[in-house]
């Protein structure tokens, strides 16, 4: 299947400073995403094309629905619960787990739920200098463990189709690692899966499709690339903005890809040339995605 010529279009020109963490919530027929730097949560209802926005009480870096209702997310320094009151423009996070092992200059970044309903989330050096970032696993009993370490910027945890491989990125090294993953959440056999070329941008958020192919957002790379399960580049979606941050599948058949972008690091001149930077984009790439589990706790 040739998807090399696919292009994405902007559906919500919100001009997010750092759009991130798109999550499809089927029960709401909606796509949710965040602007990390402006402390905002957005929602786009696919049925009526209505856009909503809430102010957050503090920085939220990733999030997911809970089986018990509401949401769980990562704040700057740990995990938090929150709910959405449709009559309010303000959301307060309830901090639940703040890992004691985190250096004070670290902050959380990307995260995702596995098939067992556990939350995998990475931390990073806020100055983007030291390899002090960790990969954490939070289970349904709200017990948190470090599963890997040595990252400057963690990004894009995602899983292969049968949840036996976890992919995780050290963005500044431009390396995506693969780990063997068992049902108990244990990792083994860490190996380099993909290393991007120097001119390809920085690997950011990722997702998997129903054909077990990995989609990689390329910050400062103007595109999303698709890799086979063997790590071979087989597809590409081009965007009219440089900083591509994350992506997920949504829609009634999970046939639609939603893509977040960012304005951060762009000069005034670059923003004039990229007026939709920070917007939410969409594309039908010709392959469907996989449903994302809810957090079990």
C-alpha cells in the first residue's frame, strides 16, 4: 500500500505553543489533546465539529481515560487524576503519585496505557542536557516503578499489535528503542529499533496501526513517517508545519489520524510561513488504528 503522498489538513487552528498527547475517546466521539506550555485541554467533537477548551490548574503533559470515569495524567512531577466539568472552563488536577526518585530538575513528558490498563510514562531533564530521565510504570493499584533510565528527553511510548514489544524514544539521541514486554510489565532485550538521520528532525510521539506498523512524529521534520515491524521506512504523511509532536487514530472505524503540532522554537519569520503551526491536523492514511485501552485504576 502506497501512502507516501498523503497530506494532512488543519481542523482546529488553536495555535498551541506545544500541542501534545492526542487521545481518542470513543464514548464522547471526540479527540482530546493538550497545550503543555499554556496549560490548556482541548476537545474536538467529530460529530458536530465543535471545539471546546478548558484551563488547567497546572501543567499536564500526557493523559488517558480511566475505566472508573474521568482521566489520569502526568503533571510536571507525577501522576494525577482529573475530571471534566462541561459547565466550567477550569480543571483542577488531583496529584496521586509523585515519584521520590525524580531529580528536582526533571519533569514528566509523554505517556500511554497498555493492554493491562497500566500507565507507562517518561520523565526528562527540563533543561534538556542531562540523561536523568526515567521510564515509569504505574499499575492499577497506583504503585509506581522505574523500568528504564538514562534519557535526556523521553517520548512516544507505544506498543506493537499484540503488546509484546514496547517502543520508547530518547529524542535528542534520535533513537527509538524496542523492548520485549511480558504480561507482567517486565522489560527485556533493549535494542535500537530506528535511528533517524541528522536531517530528519527529532522523533517525538508515536502510535501503532492494525498492520503492526509504527508511526513516528518528527519534530522539526515536517512529517510523520511509517515503519514496518522490521524497522523499514514504508510511508510518510507531509504537513505544512515543521514541529510535529504526536498522533493517534480515531473516528468510528479508527480510520482517521489526528496529529498535534507546536509553535515553540519557531521564529516570527517562520511563524509567518507556517500560520497553522500549533494546530490540530487530520489525515486518512489508508490504514486503521488500534483502540487505546483505559487506565485500570
